[in-house]
């Protein structure tokens, strides 16, 4: 199996004896994409646009697209600074941000290309920021500049505080739900089919040689026969595939709290202001981000939760807690990152701690300027050794059985939205080898 991050063996599972077969309930497609977030929608659009004569369907369990991660995020177009040089993230972010800027321009989607400052406030941070600068240069991030002269920083973003800053003019902001909707419009314009309220619960081998995959959904008992399938389920990415014990990574979810800045201070924020990425948990980064609808997002702060897509405080799923939260991998991870987890909990519950964290970069904020904002859920994947998987994990065509016909976007965290078109191009290239 060709796996772009790690070798994983899987087989499909699920029961289908209770599915009703009838002529209106069965569909045939060349490619079925499962999951209508930004990743699935970008992939469906790209495949359909490039091989128009093929039949492509997008299946989404909700009644609209992008209701989860793709609409609950920081709304940043990342430039690709801090990803390991040989990683998929580094490669696809540079490529993806260019594609997104061009796409948004072509569709008149509002974008704020206001750049990003990463600020060091301690000597250790200064050392790390220098390293980050070198990494950014290796990743060929456009226009990156290390600003030793604070007057230069002040000219970009007045009223911020620090010792050293890294300036990335190519970072920006966009509403990713808006982008997803536009991808869907392109897909429909090319006669791609979108099925809503369509929760897929199994993929099995069919008895039809022309369409060897049988994809069953539970909401309306529809059955889709396909030649190839691409799975893009966000935090549910591990659920349609059964993994071997050795590769049985655990999907865990964190509840992410954002805040809004008091509107009376909006005029002071000119760019994205980021703290140094967290050492143990680089996916958590304090930041102030101007959105395209003229708000300033603050945050985020992240704590583990008890349900895979637990947007509500009270969300609880016994199976998830038993299989994932109480797993060895998660236990080890928690012990290794105990201090960071504790800090995150303190920031969540104590507004003074939250304010003082933000004050390190932007001193003019007071407690009353930090208003409640949206909640998001961030998926992470943890190995059995208690480590976070830190790159995209995209499993491409296995060696045997129906595995040969499935691509699973197992883990597409930030900067996934920025990379969506680049990921879609990569997956299209794999599918095209088989279909044409
Ligand atoms: C807090 C946070 C901040 C982020 N900030 C940024 C940022 O600033 N910039 C950036 O580039 N990226 C960011 N990201 C990353 C980005 O949001 C994700 O990479 C991207 O949204 C992932 O899209 P997706 O389509 O894989 O997942 P999702 O958007 O979660 O979509 C998955 C879809 O699959 C559907 N689904 C699930 N199970 C089934 C099933 N059985 N049958 C049918 N459908 C199903 C769901 O309903 C959902 O619509 C952030 C992520 C988070 C969580």
C-alpha cells in the first residue's frame, strides 16, 4: 500500500444484510467521495472538472456542506512557515495557498491578504523564531522577513509588544465555508451529484465486476456502487476502515474555544498576530486574526473532550471514551504533556490567565475586551507511543481487495483548508492513473 505518511493495512467492514435493494435505491458512479467538508468538496470538484465524462458523487451526512471543521476554524490562509521541510504540509501549503488566492480572485470570494506577524517575547522564543525563519526560508515561503528593528514591526502592527518578530506578507484570511460552497457550485455546474442526509456506514466488496465497491448509507438506505471511493470524514476519519492493531492510531478530539475582540479595539488590529507555536502542541497557537466579516478572532484554547465531534460542553460518547480517551496512547500523551494540558484548562476557565497570555503580545487588551466567541472541534491522531501525528495522513490505495480502490484522508488538520486544492490535485492524479 502506498501511504504518504505511514504504512497502514486496512480492510472494510460493516453489515449490509438489513439494506433494502430496489431500483430507486441503487446508484452507480465512477468515483464516490464521502464527506462534504472542504477536503471532500475540493476533491469531488477537481476530479469532475478534470475528467468530465466520469460520474462523480459527493455524499454528506448533514443537510449542508462544511458544518464542522471547515466552518469552525481560524479562517487563516497559511503561508507554510513552520512545517518540517520534507512534510506533506510544507509541500502542499506553499502550493495550496497560491492556488487558493488565485481561486478566490477568479470567483470574487472576499479575502484579506493582511499578512502575519509571529512574535517572540522571551530569549528562548527569540532563538526559536530564528530557527523558524530558517525553516520558512527552506520551505520557500514568499516574502518572509525577520524583523530585528521594532520600529519596522510597529509600522506593520502598532501597539504590539515583543523582542523579535517574523513577518509573512503572504498570509491572509478567508471564510472557508464560503470557499467550500463555491467548490460545490463548480462541482454541480459540471453535473456532479451531491447527496445530503446521507450517512455512510459501510464500504464492502460488491458483486458487480464493473463497480466493485458497495457503499451503504443508513439514513435513507441508499446503496452506491462505485469503482473508486475517497473518504474525507474529518474527525470521523477512522470509522469506515478497520485497521490492523499495529496501525490502530487513536482519533482524539479537542474542544477549541475562540473569543472575539471588543469591536471598539478592531481598528488597532492590522494583521494576524501570532505567538510562537507551542513547543509540545504546535497546533495550538495564541493569535489575533482579522476575519473577512470584520471581526477579530482571539485564541484559541484547546482541551480534550469526551465525544469525537463534541461541540457542546455536555457531549459524551461512552464508546469513544472507552476506545480512545482511555487508550494507552492517549494516557501516555496526557502524561507527557501534563503541564501544557493544565495551562490550557486554566486559560479556559480563568479569564485573568487568558488575558495575561494575550497581553504578552498585545498589552492594550483588558479582561473586558475579550468576549465569548465560537467553539470548534479539532481532531488529532495519537500513536500507541503517545505521540501526536504531526503531518497529513493520506492513505492511498492498498494492495489487496477493495483496499485497492479506496483513498482515505485519515488526518487533515490545519493548514488543511489552505491545502485543500493542492490535496485535491494530488488525489486527482492518483485516481486519474486508474480511471483513464
Ligand atoms: C480549530 C481549528 C482551526 C483551524 N484553522 C485553520 C486555518 O486557519 N487555516 C487552515 O488552512 N486550516 C485550518 N484548520 C484546518 C481545517 O479546518 C481542516 O483541515 C479542514 O476543515 C478539514 O476538512 P475536512 O473536509 O477534512 O473535514 P470536515 O470539515 O470536518 O468535514 C468532514 C465532513 O464529513 C462528513 N461526514 C462524517 N462522517 C460521515 C459519514 N459517515 N457519511 C457521510 N458524511 C460524513 C461530516 O458531516 C463533515 O461534513 C483548522 C482546524 C481546526 C479544527
